[in-house]
């Protein structure tokens, strides 16, 4: 694969950007970048009833967040525009009319009531669904009479009643479909809007698309598209139908499995580089073992041949693991920059970022090793940033200790810490470790009491490093409060 391709991502703006669609965009993007070709973003907005306000922006946001840029599209323009199908209606109408003139399509005047009745009949008789071709052989006069009655027709394709439509799918190999299994599908609706089939074919041809890379769910549309290419005298593109993303139960990944919008993953604090790497490996692999790959490595190594045939599972544990790896690999500056927008969504954390950036920067290395998501960073650093800890006094009581012993230990720690002039981890350890022995306690007993007193939690980053970052003033204040609680 060395020839530069022209590929497209052609979303319908009918909702949020599903990770499955975004992965389709990614496969297209990877092939375009691998071959030095072009990625076209085309908005398939001809289904007026299903159009959702804001969906195009959400799709673009998702693509941009992952760094999936496009060479032609609604916002950047290009030689093959416009890139909204709703702005290309004349082209589809002309194609439909040409097909009617050629005898490859016809006007159908059947009312929706009639079609509903027909479908019900087919269900009852257990017949395959599909238009019964009532209008297929109408004469010009019969059409004119219906026009005169004011009936607005649809245009249907005159699917050949015999023969086969074979094609070579890059992933599925030779696929053969019997034409008699296809019905006379609609090309142009009565409101003048095209169906997906017509618009898709007209545009892929007009935009000189070389490879159609799309999810397996569209494979049943492909014979219809090929029949249209043939009737219009166009050269069809190469087809690549990749498997779908599945949930753990092997059903198509959907909302009931959890978050499915790429923007939800952004909001939950996954890094774009994690998401890029993770999605690229759902259904594609380099060698069945390499997991961590940079964007450039993926571009260099991407090939259609290594897209698998079977659906691949969206493994959330793997995503969390991978995000942890990517988070750990960030430099302190990168980590601060990545985490900052998430901190700003929290009142206390946001205030601290603005007023005490150095303090926040000192906190972050303590949680970088442990955080699986950027959102988790807020949760892990919260105790550093609040004025007052909120915890149950019972939490303070050390293992095999009572309230009196706990208070005694804490008071002793307070006495040792008060005169300390340097509050770095080593100095803290130098006074606190011997103190445990003096009190006849295990180090762990004393440290856990202190940990709760200064963090309000039983689990926190290493105690001395945490206390050092909190600083003497905060620590002493918190120990005082804990003593009062006891
Ligand atoms: N508009 C279709 C979609 O929403 C495009 C399918 C195709 O790539 O042909 O996915």
C-alpha cells in the first residue's frame, strides 16, 4: 500500500460521537497518513428527522481531541465540496433523474398507508420484507395521472431481478449477493432528499474516494451501492468492512455497557494519546502482542491487512491500565497541563491552581504514580486542597489502640513536630520513627494515626512526603483538630 489514498469519514449527525465511529475515522486517518493520502470529512445529514443539534460540533470536537485532522471538510473546505450532503441536493436529484431516464429507476407513488399494509401482509405470510414493485412498470400516462392528483413520488432503483453482485472486500474476500434478495430501494424521497445509498455513492464517486473503510454493519448496503455504481457508469472504490467494537458480552458496544461517546472518555480523564493507542488496537494489531504504540508508530505500521475479521471487545480494564502507563510517562509539566482543566472543574482545586500553583505542582508527583484517570487526580489530591478535612473521629483510632492511647500518641507527635525547623521527609522520619518505639508502638500504628490526622484518609500517598508537601502549618493545624476530635 504505497499509493496515496483518498478516504473519507462520513458520519451522520444523529447523536454523540460513538467510540466505534471514531475508531472508523481513526482507521481512515491512519491509512491516509500512512500513504500520504487525504482524509475527507463529509457530513451525511440527509436524514432530516434524525438530525441532532450540535452533533456535527461534537463529532469534530471528538476528532480534534484525538488529533485526527482532515484535509477536506465543511470547515476547511477543499476542491470537492460542499461537504455537507444537505448542500448537494441538486447532484443527487440529477443522478436520480438520469437513472429514471436510463430505465434503471422509476417513480413510485405508493402511499405510506399502502406500504405499511404491504409490510404487515409480508410479516403475516412470513415473506421477506421489501417493496412489492407495484409501480415498477407504470407507463408514462399512469405516472402523469398520479402527478395530476398531486401525489409526490419517490424514486426507486430498478434492481435486476436476476444475476449476482460479487465484489472483493479487503477484509472479507469475495462476497457474492444474489440480486433477487435485494428489493427496489428508494433513491430519492418525496421531499427531494436522497437516501443514504444514493448520496453515499454519488459523493464517493464525485469526491474520488479510493477506499471505503467503514464498519461491518454497512456490508449489507454494499451490493446496492455496487449496482448503483454500475448503473451510473462509475468505477467503484475498494471496500473495507472492519468488525464492530463489542461489549464484554460480545454484543455491539452500546450505552448499556457504559460510556460510548468519545467525549465522555475525555471528560472522565483519559488522555487523548491513551485513547488513540487503545482504539487503534481494537480490531487491528501489529503483531498480536505489542500494546503501547505512539501515534507515529501507528502511522508507520498501519495496514488494512492486519484488521481482524472478528469483533473486538472494548476492554475497560485494559484502558485503565494503559491510561495509568501514559499518565506515569508524562513529564511534570505535561502532567500539570493535562490535569489543570480537570482541577478547574472542582471548586477547591480550582482555587488552589489559581492562588497556589507551586503548591499544586508539588502535590502532583505524589499522585502521578497512582492515578488511572485525570479525574481521579482530583479525588486523590482533594485532602491537600480543602481548608477543613471531613472525616469520622473513629477513623483516627489506631490498630489495637483506644481513644486515649491514640490521643497520647498524637500529642507526643505534636510535641516532637512543633520545634522542627525543617519539615522535609527525612527530618520527619528521623523524629517520628524513634517516637513509635518510645511509645511502645509499632511504626505502622503511629503512622496510621498521623496519616488520618493530616489527610483524613486511611490510604494516601507516602506519609512523610505528604506531610512535607502539606507543610508544617497545615499539618500542625490538622493535628490540633484531630486531638480535639479525640
Ligand atoms: N453516514 C454513514 C454513517 O453514519 C456512513 C456509512 C459509510 O461510511 O458509508 O456511518
